[in-house]
């Protein structure tokens, strides 16, 4: 049995004992009426689904359990193509336990200070003074949370500094596209909207003592970060005396960046910069899901289905992810078909060459 084995290194049949972050925990009942705990464990290397059979608590009975550290003993198996840890024993960590928190909390593979400097340079390079002022003001007001919080609970960039990493990824792409289409794209507008698009996640989520997302806040559930973000932009615009048209364009970018209403957008993107922002958000989120082969896509989609059942995400969010997964799966199949055709063409060329040499 390996102690404190990293989740990324777990394989079917492994016996595991150690300390892990409890990202989710739900007490449930089987069809036969037996209680069990369903959840998700995490460390700095990744996550794994958790099951504890014939278990009725106390872990999982209190929402505050999410985000705390637990000690488990169990075995790794596979369920519907995804790894799963079935624990025979589980308890909350206490003050007498010794563990390395840095090994447990997933952190973005970036230097936050360097990334913030890069963002400030992009703001300094904006041509429009109004948008530049909004960007600077919002960044300073959200700085501490922006540099440290995750971008999501489970879906993408769900580690410390994940929001910073996600946002700068998008800013780099937005800056590149602005240069490629300089005649048609308002660079300052696009960069400002990209920077601000997820700032309200600071209010949308609740966080554990370790800084990870535990749940949606009341405002997060009732309003969501798109509406709250647009509201804050409107307030800042009034404070800075921004022209009404510019404020409206920024608000639209935030309200529409999920693309379609069925995917959570308040409105559909209605101009080029809004279309680009929505596409970049989807691109970076899908990239982080690491769906590079059919098996990974199917495991990700199974995970999405489980997340809906566990109440981790809404059906609307699940529809967006499943739609994206099907799109990725189709593109992988198309790429595989093209690869095989290329291999066939190369083989035919090789055979033709051999036949010509024989002649």
C-alpha cells in the first residue's frame, strides 16, 4: 500500500492510504436502500471519484465538509471508463495529523506575479483611454482574488490561480487576433472585455479555507457571474464617467460570453468582439479538459453526467459541456479518418513506386 500517492499516478488495483482534499461529498442511498457516500477527492495532481459503501455519515452531511482534508484508505477501480477510489475507511483530518498542504492543493503551473505583470503591460498598451481606465480600476479592485482563486469548481482551471491562468490565456489570443484583424476588431474593447469577463466569479462562488471552490453563493445561484459582472461594469462606468455606448458594449461582452442562452448566456453575441470573446472562452475551457482522444472525451462526458447527478453543475452547464464534447469527438474522428487516408495514400504511392522500379 502506497501512502499519500498522487492521484495522477493511481491505477486500477492500487491500494491507497493518505490525505486528500474532499472536493465534493454527498450522502446517498442505493436502490436497495443502503446508504453510501459519493464524492470527489483531489490533490495537486488531479481528481478522482470517491465511493464509500454502507456509510451514513458524518462526512457528507454538512456542506461545510467540502474543501476540507480527509484521510482515506481504499482501492482504485474503474467505473464506466473512469477511475474511482472505493474507500473502506474515511475520516476528517485533525490537528494531530501531519501532511503537506502544498502536495494536496492543486495550483496553476504559473508564476502569478509574472502573469499579472504581463496583464498590466497589455492594459498599458491599450489605445482607448476609457477602456484602459476601466481595466485598470477593475484589476486593482479584484487583484487579490483574481491572482489566487480557481476559475471553476470542477469543470476547467479548478485550481488555485486558475482564473488568472484562464484569463491570460484568453488575453494572449485576443491580442493576437486583434493584430490579425486590426481593420475590424476594436482591440481595447476586446482586451477589456476579456480581462473582465469572469471577475464576478469572486462573488459567484464560496471558498474553502484552502481557497478552493466549495459551492455557489446565493447570488451565484440567483444571478450568476455574467449578470453580476455586467452590473459591476455599469457601476464602474458611471463612476468613471464612461460614455454610455462604451459601457453598453462592455456589458454586452460579459453578458454574452457563454455564447448561447442554453449554455448560460444572458444574450447571444451580437458584434464581432463579443463573438471572439465567446469563442476564446470556449476554446480555452475545452483545451484544459485535455480531450485529445475518444476515450478521454467519453470519460469527460461521463464525469459531466455524474456532476449533474451530484449537483455540482446545472443541466444547462452540462448541456454546454456535452455539446462541446460531441464536437471534439467529431473532430477527433475526422482527424483520425484524415490520418488513415493519408497513410493509405502514402502506401499507394510507395506501391506505385515499387511497381515502376520493377517495370
